C-alpha cells in the first residue's frame, strides 16, 4: 500500500496538509481505492489456492474447499 504509507509519512512529518474539502476527499478516495485493490489481489491469490472466499464490505472469510 504505497500511497497509504506515503500519506502516513507526510502526516507524521508535516502534520495535516492545508487542503480544501474537495482535495481532502480526493486523497481519502485514493487511499480507499488502494485498500480495495489490495483486497482484490488477496482474493485472487487465495482463489488460485482453491479457497472459497466469502466477502462482505467489512470482512473477508476464507473456507478451504
């Protein structure tokens, strides 16, 4: 999660950036998309290992088949 680590470093070193609401929302949307992509990659990896994956918006359950 490259963007999230970068954003965390910026917040840690420089504090909150001076952004308007639209810019802040854009940054949070990028972080949310990055998280979703990471979850999808994990699901694809698990699917290659013949695992049944049950996903809801908050949790990911794995059942061996």
